[in-house]
């Protein structure tokens, strides 16, 4: 199926950019490379099951990428490998030029990650949890207090800052997870289902926040909610059965069918319908 092939130009660009890194996995002198996220032929196998199959793409500053796919397509596994929470079977992931496996500390300094489920310490208050996260990232004194205040303000958590996390609704817990991802103002954000559990008003607020941050960051939003992509993303990748089947703008994908939903169904079910 033609849609299942990786784009040669993107793969070539990744290979070329990879040669700019020295053997220690460091970026070239002068700071971050132009693509803040680089994934090259990333794969993950669980025994004989191939969860992610040689996925390659880049995300530049100013891009908001929707990483779309049905449940079980490999979205979360890819995000975990990019964030350094899961080792790949093969392939490479880089954040601001830092190899996630070879230089994990440097890579994660540039990353804000909202995982699926956003694990927290339930007995801590919201403010206590964010202060703990800030200390882990090396902040102290006034800098720590400023980071916590900014994260609380950005995610509108002031009204619950002294409540234990375990007493919060699912939507507020999700916002606490988002706050910790934004705490250190990273250039790269990887957000797994960022609006999961939020009510319509909260979804609108989070999407507005993503739009405001977008010009200065590279953002990946992993989701199966098509509305999310249309609302905030400048680009969308669709993954099915562990492989990329489309990489386009949301409008470009929608133009492939009567609607974005129809195009999504065709792309994610097409191979199965054809016996693939």
C-alpha cells in the first residue's frame, strides 16, 4: 500500500542530520539543531509482536504535530521511546540533537513529557508535587517558587493548589500532569492525550495554551481524537499497526476523503480491508 511507505526525503534528511552528531551523541556546536525532535527508523518488538515498525519523522520549532492512530497502533509506545521511558529494539530518537539513549540526562533537560495517566504522588498537594518536581530538576529558592507559580498559572490550578492530588477530579489531575511538563519551560513537549478527562471548557483552555506556546516549541500531541488535531495541530501523522501511513497537514488529510474522519478510517483500515 503506497501510504505505508516512509517518505524518502525525510529519511534522507534524518540520515544526513545524524551524521552531524559526534560519536558521543552530542549536537553540533551552536546549540539545538533545526529539527528539535528527530526519530529515525525507531522500532519496538515484544517477542514476535512488532508494536512500532521503523518509524521516522522530524518536528521543527513552531510545529504542533498530531500523532494519530487507533488504539493499539503504537502511539504511546513511540512516545515512551522518544521520552526515554522505554528502550527501542532498534533505531534512534533525538531531542535537540541529544540521543535519548546515549545522553538521556541532556535530552530530558530539553523535554516536557505528559505520559498516559500522568502518574503523581497522590498524597502530595498540587503545590507540593510541583515543588518536588522543580527540586528534582535542580531549581531552588526564588527560581523554584517562580517556576511553580508560572506552571500553576498556565494550567489554572490556583484554586486547587493546596488540595491533595488524590482528591482532584480526573480533569484536574491531568492538568497537574501538564503543569509538571511545563515546569522548566522546555523547547520540546511530548503530550500523550493532553485533554483526556477534561470538560469542554478545560479542553478549550488547554488548546489555547498550546497555541500560545507553539511558536517557540516543537510539540507532539499523541491522540486518537480527531477533533484535537483539527483544533491545534499544524501537521498530522497517522500510524496504524506500528507504521506511518500518512504525514500531511490536517487539511491535506481531510482532502483525501469527505472528512478527516473518513480519511482516517480509510488509512487505518485500508490495509486490513485489502487483506494486509
